[in-house]
C-alpha cells in the first residue's frame, strides 16, 4: 500500500511537471496582441500598431450606427443601398424603418432620433421649423424619380384608355366624393368605389394631393388608408370596383395582380406609368422626385458621410435603382449636383 | 322531487334518453378539437411552404427510412417493452440534445458576433473574483458581522467592475484614479487567442455546472473530477474541431453548451444508480441513424428537400431578393432582447412574488395590489408599447428601438405574468415545511431562503420561461417603440437598434410587396420562430414534470 502510493506520487510529480511544461509552451504559442479594439472601456491607444493580425492595416475600417426612417416609397431603395454598403462595411450597422415621409420627419428625424429621413416629397416649412427648433439641419438629396401609379383591378374593363386628371380629381376629392363609378361617367357601372391609398403620414399622399387635387381641394378621407403598400395591392386585387395609388416600385413587383391606369394631363395623350415615361417627362403630373434628408451634424461622422456618398454614387446605377427597385435613376448632372451638396454640407459646419 | 311516474319520466329531468348525452358528448369533443385542428392545418400549411418536403427525391426518403425510421421503430419498440423508464429516458436524452444544440447556437452567436471574447473574459473574471471574496466572507460569517460583510462584498464588486471612483466619481466630475479589474484585464497587451478565452468563459461555466451536478449526485470529489474532465473536453474540442470542419470557437461552444451537459446526463441516466443503459442505446440508435443517413445521402448524392429554412437563411441578413434573405440579425436581436427581459423581469417578478406571498399583511392595500397585478396581466401588448414609448423614449430620452428600451418594455409586459406564476409556485410549497422550519427556530428570512425558494424554484423557472415565450413572439410593443424594420448586423451594445424575429416576419409580409417574400421568407421565418418557441416551452414542461414528480 505504502509502496504503491509512493510510486504514484513520483509519477504524479512527473506528470505535473510534464503537463505544466507543455501547458506553458502551449499558452506561449496561443497568445495574440491585444488590439484593444471595441472594448467597453475608453479607447486604449490600440496597443502597438505593429500588431500581428494586420486586420486594421490599410484604410481605416468604418464602424458605427446609421438610423434611417421615413417614406415607405423610398424604403426599398434605401434597403437596397444599405445592403450593398453593408457588404463592404460590415462594422457599420444600418437600421431602416418605414414610417411615411411626414411621420419620419415629425417623430424621428426632427426630434434627433435618426440620421436620415427618406421623403417622397420635399420637406415642408413647418417640418423645417420643427427640425431647426431641435438643432437638426437637413440636407436635401434627390435620389431617384418615381412614377406615382394609379391602379385598378384586372377585371376593370370600363375605364378604357385611362383616366384624365380631372376624373381622378373628382374621384379623390372630398368636395365631390362620388359614391359610385357612375357618378363620374354615366357609362360606367353603378357600383360603389373601394378606394385604397397611403395614409396622410405618407409623402405619396402629399404628392398625390398636390399634383391631382391642388391646394384648395382636400383629399377625401372615406378611403382605406395604410402605410403598407402591400395592403393597397391586396385591396385592389380583391375587388373589381377598387382603385388605389402607390409608388411605381410596388406596382412593378405586382404587375400581374393589378393594372396600372394611364393618365391624361390636360390636352395631352394618355400616358402609361413606366420608367421611360417618367424619365422623359411625359408622365405628368404624377412623376415625382424622391429624396433623402441626412442631417448635417451626422454627415460629420465618417461612416455616415461614406454611406451618403455611396448612395449618391450608386444613384445613377440602372441595375440597382431601376431593375432591382423600380425607380428612375439620377442623371449624371443631378449626381454631380448632389455630390457638391454633400461636400458643402460636410465642409460647411467644420 | 325525482319520483318516477307511470310514463317513465322523472319529474324535473324530463324524458330519460341516452341520445341527448351522446350528442352533448360529441359536441364537447368537437369543441375541443376545433381549435387544435384549425391551428394544426395552418401550421402544416406554413411548414409545407417553408420546408417543402415534397421537393426531396424518393432516394432521400428511402435512405432515411432505412437508416433512421426503421431502426428507431424496432429499437424503440424493443426498449419500450423491456423497460418503459429506459424508453422515456432515451427520448428525453434526444430532446435534450436537440434543445441544447439550439441553445449552443444562440450562445455561439453571442460570443462570435456580439461580445468580443476579451470583453466576455474580463467581465467573467470581474464577476468571479468578487464572488469568490463573497464566498470566503460567507464561510466566515460567524466571525464577521453582516453589515461588514455586506459592505466588503459590495466594495469588492464595485472595485472589480467600476474601479475608483467609478460612475459615482463620473457624476461628481472626478477623474478615474484606479482602473477597474475589468479595464485592467482588457488592457493587458498580450492575451490568449480567442478560442482559449471562449473556452475559459463558456467551458468554465459549463464545467462548473457539470461539477455541481455530479457533486450533487455523487460526492464533492467526483464533482471536482467531472468538472475538470468537462473543462478538458471543451478545450480539447478546439483542437479537434478543425479536423471535422469546425472553427475552434464554435467547436468549443457546441461542446461546452450542448455535448458536455448532454453526455453528463446520459452518463448518469445510463450508468448511475438504477441507470438504464438500454435507454442510451435507443438514443444512440436515433442519433447514429440520423448521422448515417446524412452521410449516405451525401455519398449517393440524393437531393434533400429544397427548404427555405436552411443554413443560409439562418446566417445571412435581409436582402432585396427573398431567396437570399435571412433571419440572422433578427435571431440575434431576439436572443439579446430575451436576455435583457429575463435579467429585468426575473428579479423584479420573483421579488414581488416573495413579498406578496411571504411578507405582505392581508389588508386592503395588498388586495388592491393583487387585483391590479391580475388586471395588468391582461392589458393588451400594444398598450405596453405605448407605455414604453412614453416612459423610456419620450420621458427618459432613450433613443427609439434599442435593445434596452425593447427589453425594458417587454419586461414590463411579462412582469405581471412572472409575478402571478411565481406566486403560484411559492403558494404550492406545503406550509408544513415552513412550520417545520420555524419550529427549528429559523427566522423568516432563513425559511424563505433555505426552504421556500429552493422548493418553489422549478415552478418559478417554469413560469418565467413560459412568460419569456410570450415575450419572444410580441410584435406590437416593438413597433410602438420604433424598432427598425430592417437591420443588417447584430446589436453590439444595449443602446444599438434591434430587430426581432416576429418583427422581421411582419416587415417581410407588409413592406416587401412581392409575392416572393410572402411565400418564401415569411413561412421560413415563422417556422424558425415556432421552433425556438417550442424549444423554450419544452424546457418549461420538462422542468414542471420533474418538479411534480419530486415535489
């Protein structure tokens, strides 16, 4: 018994020595330089720069958060751009929210919560007042052109070539607010309208209101307002006597489910909504510019400036803007103008 | 009253007939089945869209039929006739493996993409050192007064986590004089490689749990050895991992979180006292059959179902096209939200429950609180969303849609449920136990700590997990607090924007109008969400069953 325990203690000491030696050697081989990257503590001078990994050599990696809210019309475009930006800058965390142009300005952007607000109409004076009240200075950047599209059910065979602006105005105006199709044109069916559209937080609503109804006439409120463009498509698909309007991108993804209405402005021809007619300027009055509004203070941060430039540099891309999302890309001239505007904004408050 | 008349009628009951009873019985069955069947149809429909089982070839099905289904049925039937307990042990073991693998996925996501290993290590050390101090102080509790111990323990935690003068000094504008232990660890110039730090934190935690478990089953010495062995296995897996196609860090996490606990349980159930090795045989048949099937399918080149729920879906972020879209940021967001919710609602809820059950006098105020907690449990979630928006975002000025705001709002939402279920659990502790404890001269605090809480703990945990299961599916409060519709990477701090699984599914179904998202990404997201939910609920159910058996 004693002999056994003696022998085992010797072997245990040997074992400890051997394993200890191996362990130390192993540990020495398994260390790395502490680059002190994103610890919670204050940035600690990053150790020595000759670190072994070399991950942060070359251009300085961008990192940080970018918060974007605003128009549901611009949302698919902003998503496409952020997705591409994220592929090359994985440390930049972009978050996107679809709130409607007005909702985004009032509740998020002008209160300083977000860095960008997308809008499908220019910023309004009262919104600028609210922003400046909170020391938020917006920069207007045009990012694309949209053909705001009026849609009806596929079984709708009575409107013929299309609708005139005057007819659209009658249908959507609060003053006339016709009950049935026959109220507009006696040859049309005597069936009640089912109207779907964006809610009044939406820039699409504002633009349609201004372009079709004008300042004096108010938009009728007895329709089904929604911020979800899918709901508009579903509503119009579901009823023969339905009508709705939304951004072209959402229509272009659902061309089989609904039909787009050609629009006649004044004495012109009926023009169908498409990227070509929006670009050529024939599709009046419903082709409209789309914007994003970064705030000047956010542009001082490197990752936000980089993202803004990335967006505008790709805003002329047919592949992203037209084919993937469904809007008209910027022209080269417009792109240059926007880039200058970014330069001014970045330098201006330095 | 009920006297028989000549016509075979009983006064007050009318005509005696069996038909009425039979009809009533079948109506009840119909009522029972209606909801279940409707839901089942819906789930099958969604799962069919997401997993698309019909796209797999017959070869794939045949292979799995012979490697997995047939052996499982044969061995299962044999084991079940021989020993029912062994069979249920085997089934439980498989369930444990599946759930712990899912759990290890979550932990892996945290250590790979959210918390850098060094930060995790520094905080683990920063908590372990003062905890050790506290344990030593408690051991000597007969010599040191409670107040001294309390002050010393708090001081140790404060120094270790914040340094001197820390946040209090920040508030007073004093500069940091002594760095905290956490900062000190983070500033060491030469540190171990990532997998070693992960092994130290995750493997260490799992080894401690295994050690404690074995020590409870056997004795302290076996516990120590088991813990050391578990730790060694976790470390070894990092070396072995690369040979089977796993990076060291995931290999360590999977081993430490899933394999080590499962095998500990398997060892105990199979070879411990009154163990049943044939149950282990059944579990091995199922797992082995699945692995062999996978290898065979790979070797013969049979195509499996072209499921939308695949590795790519689980690990990539949102994309403009439905086929490339993934749920990764939302999964991570949900995990972080749930951690925050658990950290906030568990102590608050259990504390309130203990007070109300053990301390509160039976007066009007208590009854008023009682009624209000029950009512709060029924308040619609959108109202809690408004509350979160109003209190945290508008009033306290937090930025909208962050992990902290989302977690705090959801914690408020489930707090009443946690309180109610914890009270239920505490109430079900037999009062004989309390009386016995008092009879031995224990104080109320000693009784609560040593008798009531240990006895009620499984029930409390069950209730909390079920409540978390409700929180993980909530969408409305997150929309209200302005959580973003799309994010591309995981949140790395409490104040970064977060998405969650139900929110991502909602965004796909509403904001992306194309039919593609509706038929591909949405069902896949729903299936993942349900899988996580079922895993959580199964943990709760297992806990409850164990609790009922022993208690």
